[in-house]
């Protein structure tokens, strides 16, 4: 059985059959050695099985006690395999022991026969121990002049490999191995013991198990092993390094023929082969393929490292089924025999590589500059968050540089997060901001005591504009002023909710993307917009299996983090960059039928550039920059490049490839809504009307003379343009009129008096009193009750108002008044009225 290699090894020059004439001295020594070995066996080993005397019974009890703690053979470590999303394309194998476990039925019968012939030909006839095999092995070893057979049974060797200490050769250790072997034979069938053993044995070159060895040495499955192949592997079990066919082919060939000789000696009726078949096999060469030992796998793509790191860190708690600690999960990955099916689409990965390898859309003037410019590309399923592509640099297999989970300054491609936060704050996309570059004096934007000096990408100031145009043309000065109204802390909260995992400081520079994020995070954040405000955590593992058992299947982890109307409104603004803004030239030169949204980005000092965009089905973020410490890309190109110059063309080439076969899906319509007038309505009806306008009602109870449950005021006022989902606050009467103090309006104009008394919800009755002087006309002459009186809201006040002589008729008719603001015909939405929807004034009949 498997033993450690001897200090030195003499490679025989002939097969053992050619070495049958051993020296006479060996023959003379054979008989006494056999007798001595038999005696030792009878004294030490035989009693547990013979069980005839009291001494034997006592020994049997000791053996039973020595194995009392045995429960089962521990699981055999097995390599894990990581696949692409088709479950067939192998991306990598992960292991400490390179072992593939197969059932006994998937190992060719001749391979089983070869192992049994050389290791334990009586395996199915004897128990845990076989004294006769010890004697036979001793004789065979003397004849060969070296160790060619072992005396231990396969069960004993399995115990040694899995439960014992192979380096411990003490009598106590051997005694315990015997006890444990007895327990193993009691628990498992012979077939199961042989299966575990064949999957456990080491066969050199970091190869464990006969199935792995069949693939490694012959590139065939274990079920297809031929007689010469099987004999070679069986012979290696004894000393895999000594009989390594890659390093010592002659020794391996001789050892293989020793196994074949043993099989010939057993004959076909005893688990061996016929002499003719064995002779033919012995004449054959080793038959190793030219590329023997080569693993037919390319260097794993970046997603393999990403998956391994995700299982180790388990940031979302998805992989706790593999262990509660990182060490346990790593062990399960390396030894658990897992089949891990990733979300990576091999066709998409090739498309990403092709897009990155195409010539730059802008020709570099200094292509020999080192380090050269590189690429990071991440693509997600927009409705699940599944990672379909991770291209970490043009040459990840060589460079091993992470460009997709490390952080880079996103530049203006961060602006959608600012827009989202702005709309959540109720700022309209039609809001006008200045595009003048220069110092922003707000103290919140100071750095090291210095104010923020903002410049536009064009290097010139621009006029005032709305957020549609500011987004399309990526005007930094507008967004610098916008973030002051939004609040940097609100931008941070929104960005994190949308999928940015990097810690973001609440600073004004967020408006121009001067804080680093990763391409993976960028794709994750844009996925939220693509799916109508629903963020799905990105994931790379679709399912984990062990054999045919599904251990884990990933379900999309999604939740609504941005109201859909707001996400749709941001999408509407992100149409500008690709239709008439910074990236329009890229897509006007040819694009498919799919509606797209996107945003360019250029970092400070032109050190890295971006384009991130999406359809309703696919989200992709592309980064172009330098590996390691960023340098101005002008060092490589000879001039400044931007997101539209080099990143957007890569995005376009990739997306045109992967979108083939996808149907056209339109983005949901986006727009503003008009706040309806609900003052004076019951709360239930008011809420229904507000929701009908795609707004959210919020009620607060206030003292009022109106019937309980009646809307008293609203904010925003009726007729205001608002973002869908914006909150309209309703003040609702509790039915208890508060006490108010009447202002003294004597001497005021009737209009001013009505305004003052209407503000405290006091009804006014006007009594006209003729006056002789025109300066008293329209003036309040007296009031009752008088000013300063405390009354209940909703009470009445009588005002005596002077009425002067009527003016003489005009000689010609006066022109009709022009319609003023609030007539419902202008861009303001009209309606007017605000909160003054209740009439508080009536005129007494003379």
C-alpha cells in the first residue's frame, strides 16, 4: 500500500518476471523469515479474529475499546469547479487536494481489478486484516529484492489515510489502526470502502484519486481507462513519486508490468487477466499524451477571483451555508467538491474583450507610454443584478490587475446621483441655474480654508440653463450650485441606497465626481435607474451544487430605493447626453434600435474617463485610465480625451454585440404634474385627488372653525408644478375654532382689511356708507367688533366702508384687461388661488 519513498531507489533493469531467479541465499532465508512472520502474526494480529482463549478475548476487548470513538470516515477533500452561466464552461478549479470524487460504478472494472490485484487481491474475501497477505507480500518482496507488495488491507490503508497518522509507525498506532479498520468494516460495505479508497489515494503531481489521475495522465474519464493505463496508475499507489511517469518513465513502465504480472498470476477467474491479454499490455508503451499533465483551462478570468473573495468575505450573508467564518467558507470552497455556477456569460466576456481590444477611437500620439491606458468593463442584468461580464483590464490573465472593483474618480458620470437627490428634494428639472464658472463662496464647499473654484469642461462660463441642458452638456458650474440646494449629505444617502458601496464624504465635490467609486458600483447604481428605482444587489454566483444536490440558488435581492417616477425623470434627463449632448456624436454615427440612456465622465486633470449607460435590460459601465497611480491621459494620447472620446466607443461596440436578440423596450414616460386644489374638501376626498395627480398626501391636524376633517390649507399651493411622488402637506381641521384677536383695520383700504381678516379666518360683512370726499372712498370707516377684540375663528366682523360720488362717464370705452398670470394658459400651469380658496367677504344689501 501507499508508503513514503525510500531514501534511495534502485530502478530495476528488467520486469520482475525477468528477475525470477533470485540468489540462493535469498531462498535459504525465505523459509525462516516466513516462519518468523507467521509466528508474529499469530501472537499479535490473529487473536481478534480467532478468538479462542481468554487472552484472545481480552485482546479483542482492547481492540474494540481502541476503536470505540469511531463514527464514520470523514468526507474526502475534493476540488471545487467554477463554471460560467451555462454550467458547462469551466472557468477554474479550486483545491488544496486536486481531487474529483466519482462513484465506484464510474471507475472502469479493469482499473478496480488492477488496484485490487497489486494491493489487496483478497479484499472481498477477508475482513479488516488478512494475515495470509502479509506472508505473501513478504515472499514477493524477497523475490523482487524490493518492496513490491504490502501486507496491509485496503481497509487498513483507508484508515491510515483518513483517520490515522501515516508517519507514525509505532506499535500503538498500528494497534489502533487495526481497531479502526474493524469498525470501518462493520459500518461500510466492501464496495463503499473500495470507492473511498480509490478516491483518496495520492497519485503524484498534486493529483488525488483515480478519476483525477485518469484525466491528468491520459485525458480520459476513469470509466474509459484501459488495462495498461489502469496498471500504471495502480502501480503508482505504492510510491507515487518514485513511479512518476513524467519524471521516471522507465521505473513507471517496470512497475506497470509488475502489476500486469500480478494480474496474469491471478488469472481471469480471480480478478486478473489472461496471459495473452497481459502480454499484449506489457508490450505497449506508457501511452501518455503529448500534453500530459496540462490543465486544459485558460488563466481564470477576473470573476473567479471575485467569486472567491465574495465567498470569503460574504458581505451580504449569502454564503453562510458554507460556514459561519471566512476560514470555514474557504475550506468548503477548496475541499468541498462544489460546483459553482456563476452568472458570467462567456459570449459577453468575449464581446467585452473584443471591444476593449479594438483600436482606440482616438489615435494615441504616444502609444509606447508606460503604463499604457487600460479598460475596466462591468455589465449587469438590469432586472436582477446578475453580473454578466467583468473585464478587469485588457490583459488580466497576464497583468492580474483589478480595474473593476478598485475605485476611480467618476467625474460627471456621478451626476445622476445628484439629480436623483435633487428630485427627491422637490427641485424641478426645469429649475434654472447659472453656468458661470468660478469660485463658489459657500463655506460648506471650502477645502483647507480655500473656496471651491469650479470650471466647466469647456473651460468657459455658460449662461443660465435648466437641468435638462445642464445634464446633456455636463455643466459643472450648474451642478456645483445644485448640490448646495440639495445638500451633499442627501446625495451621499441616495448614492448609497442606489448601490454605491464605497464610503462617500458629504462634500460639494460630489457634484463633479471627485470622490472615487468602482466600475462595479457604477454599474450597480445605474441599474437602479434602469429598473425604475429598484436596486438589485449585484451577484456573481447563480447556484452552488455538490453532486446533484443544489446547496444554494441565488434569488435577486431587490428593493425599491428610489420612487419610480423620480427614476423615470432621471432617465428622461439622461437621454440628453446621447441624443444632443456630450456623447451624441458617438451614437449619431450609428446605433441600433434600442433606446439608451447614459452619461459621460472625465476625472480631474483628465486622469480617467467613463461612459456608463443602459437599456431597460442591460447596464454597462466602462472605465478607461491607467493602472496604478493615475496620470493625465494626455501623456498617452498627446491631447485631452473625454468619456465620449474613448470610453463611449467601447461601450457602444460591446452593447451592440450583446443586445442582438433582445427586443426593443421603451423607457416609461416621465414628466411633471400639477398640484390640484383640495382646500375645503373632506380629507378622504382630498387624499384621493392628490394621489390621482401622482402626488403623496400628508395630513396634519390644526385648530379650525371648519367641520372636523376638512382641509384648511395645502402646501404646495394649487396650480404648482411638482415632481410626481412629491408630498403635499394638508392642514386638516379638528373642528375646534381657535381664539383670534381682531386687528384694527379702521383707516385701511377694503382690500387690505379683507386680507388681514381673511388671514385669521374671520368673515367680513361690508356696509357701504356714502361720503362726500373721494379720499374716504374705499376706506374702512369703522368696524364691529372693534380692533383688539378676541373672537373665535369663523366669527363675523362688520366693516363700514366709505363710498364716494360716482365718477363721470368716460367719453370712450376702456380697453378690456389682458389675461394675467394664473389663467391656466401659460407655462406656470395657471389656476392661481393658492390657499385663498375660501370666500370670507360678503356685502350687505343696502
